[in-house]
C-alpha cells in the first residue's frame, strides 16, 4: 500500500517578516502582522488621554499646556486611528484568481485600499525567491539570511511581495516559508517559479554537515 498524500488545506497562514500571508484557493492576501497594531493603538490611547485631560481639568491646567494637549489629540487620534485600522484590516499585496491580477496597496494613510501597482497576470514574467543578504555578513557570528519573494514583470520591473529573515542555521525553515507563498502565487498566476534550493557544505571529508547555504536558483 502506498501512503496517501495529505490534502492541501483550503486556507493556509504563513508568517513572514512583519507580514502574514493568507493563502486561499482564489485569493492570496499578504497583510501586516497584528503586532504592527500595537504602536498605533498606544498612540491612539495617548491621544484619547490628552483629550480627556482637557475636558476634565481645563480649569486647573495652564493655558499653554491645554493648547499643547489639544494639538496632540488633534494630530494623534486620527493618524493613529488610521494606522490601527490598517494594521488590523488592511492589506499590502493581494492576488485574486477571478480578477486575474495582483494589487500592491497603500499603507497607513491609504488604509490599504489605494492602489500603488496593478499587475494583470499576463504581464507577469516570473516569480522569484532570492537571498539578499549582504556579503559582509556571511560567516559572522550573527550571520542572517534574508530571503525575498519578488514578482518580475515582463517589462523587467521587480515588485517585492514579502521576505523572511532567519539565522543561517535556520535557512531551511525560512526558505520553506517563502517558497510556500511563492509557489502559491506561481500556481495562481501560471508563471514559473525560480527559487534556490538548500545545499550542505562540509568542513573536511570526515566531518558532519556543518552549515546550510543556498544553491543557485533553478526554474520550476
């Protein structure tokens, strides 16, 4: 008897660097991680506190301080509120099978709804996974690998979808995450995926595997 391959879940979640990719059969949504909502939430609460202080102690605080608190409330509340809503419900990049296009959306002030770049599937040349780690970091104690998902248009323009930053010793896990997202985009768009594979380097003939590195990218 041959083991059956487990079915692919209808919805998958992949955690990237400061982003989360929600992969569904007809939609891939790369959006900010919920942790990005912490700072605007704190700023929003600070603005509310400044406004409440004016109302409660207007007759007790100096005029200059009241004016300063008013400015803080007027500036902080709307901007932080917008930032919080975007971090919770906004999106950075969205691919939709029905619309046959990918959309790069505005962040922060745009609430993730204003379009920066609209790319029909037929204008896509390839999907790539590339390591963009600086060469001077290689071999250092804090050697990190940064792997990016890049969409390349037929015009040659490159658009960043997301990335993962991991320690060199965890490069296999990081590559697995970005490949999962890149493969889903390649499958949906019908375009080739060019991604690196992980190879092992040996220190001496008799030594065990010492470090993981990335081989040249190969098309799939």
